[in-house]
């Protein structure tokens, strides 16, 4: 067993609102896990890496991605081709890791490609990528937000949902994604259109929870948000119009909220003349409301997770650090924004015993930055930051 000592840096370990100066990490090279963390007097090791007084923080956990989607509308659509979509997915995973994201939950992947990619990554056959908690294809009603070729499982009753989720989990889905409302990217529905019923979603939750898996609900407006919470989903995705009645129930049930602010922000900012007018209008009309409502949910104590909806228009796979900046802009402290990843994302994904913070017995997934992320989360946007996965430098 050989060990590497990383030394001479300032540490934000993801557990508390402080920087530890003159810090060091000792990493087991065989497991990629941290064995010791400290300051000042460092232990002996087989190798030593001097981090030159920079700042070290945990790698980011992005709870909402679509790695097979293309965020650039001018590139054309490859969603009908499984090979092109797989190649795009691998490229997008590389971009995610380079941006600082070391673990993702996929929330809808055409052809169930994320399940296969996850297995290949775990087997060591694809490198320089985050690990994936895969969802496979999402679950949508016929004609709903998800009724696209090669994408949604179309279900129109609790029994159909139950069978489809069983089939998805059979091939490896670990994070079931259901569509509880309409959305920005579908022309013939709206954010306040309820779609899958509470009973349909409840069937998905029961089947997922039997396997120890989690359920995410695309839910932007009401009453769909409430339908999903009543069905006991683990997380509400987007939640643009979440209200106090729903917040009360989320707090009681410990339901997480993944805002994906950057996904809505990017459409009116970059889409003029390139996206349909109806799509830009829906996103622009919602932006002020979502910022106000997400800030209110955070103030009331809802556990906010880090997710971007990466793959939606102009929301590319490097944008996770921008989501942190947008959280701060609407009222989060820099520390609270970072904790959406270090603590809440890790707990939602049930990986907090090995990921999220830099402590003994956890994987050495970390970023090396020039500036202090607790003073400004914009530090995480550094393009040439070093990214380490399980103690090995990837970028």
C-alpha cells in the first residue's frame, strides 16, 4: 500500500464555514480514499505533492444533468442516433469533470445511455469523468414533458408506471425521474400544467424505495409540485413556484429541492433569435418568480441541492460553478451555496459516507483553486483549476 501526501494548501473541507491554513491530506493510492487530514506537522508518505499555498475544496456534486443532450441548438439534433448520443455523452462527462464536477445524478437520458456509461466508468473503461447515479429514461404521461422519441417511458396509469419502473431498475436505473408538470421546453404545455397524477408518481416511489433508490420529480408549478410531494418523492426538481404550503410539507418529509436556476437564466440571456419565441417567453416570465421562491424556500430551511439541468439550451456542461454564483445573487451566502453540494447533494444521493467532504475514509475528489471559495464562489469558475478524482489529477 502506497500513500501520497498533498501538502501546503488552505483547506475548505465542506464540513464547516472555515478555511484551515497549512493543511495536508494523506491519500491511499490503492483505494483513492483519504486516510488522514491535518494541519502543520504532516506525516511521511511515499509521494508528496506540494499545492503551493492554493485553496483546496471538495469536488462538486451535480444532482441534475442530461449528458446525452446538446446545449447548442445550432449543432443540430443527434437524439435519434444512439452512437452519436453516446459519443456526445462521453464528451459532456469530460467537460463536467474539467469544470469541477466529480459526481452526477443523471435525470433523463435517451436510450438509457447513462446506465451503460455508469457501468463502464465503474469498470474503469472510461476515465476522466464523474461517477454517475443513473436514471435511464424518465417517466412521462403520453403527450407530457418527456414524450420525445427515444426519451420518455410513456405511462398512463399507476400500473403502467409500476411496470415501467420495475423494467428501468432491472437494467440499472438508480434515480427514477418522473414528470409531474409541464415545462419550458415543451410547446404545448405550461409549468402549471399537472401531468403525472399523485397515484402514478406514488407507484414509482414505492417501487424505487423498495430497491433503496431515489425519485426526482420534474415539478415547476402548482398543483404538480404538491402532487409530487404528496407522493413522497425524494426531490423536487426546479420548483419554480413552490409555495409555503408545499414548503411546510417538504420540511416535514425532508424533501430536497434542486432549483437549476442557470437553466432558466440561460434561455432568455442567450436564446434571442435562436430559440422559439414561446420558449424564451416562458423562461423569461418565470425567472423573477423562481428566484424569489427559491430564496424563500432556502430561508425557511428547505434543503437545497446543486443541479443545473445541464444539456438544456445554452446551459452547457461547464456551467455548474455559475449555478453557485446565481444562488449567491439571490441571497445565499457563499458558504450556503457550497453546502448545497458538499452536504445536501451528497445526502440526497445517499453517497455522503464516501463523497461530498474531505475527511478520512472518503474519496479524495477535490479542486485546487487560486482564490478562496468562501470569500467568493466565483473562485470555482477558474478555468485552469486542478481537478483530482480519487487522488489522481484528471485536469
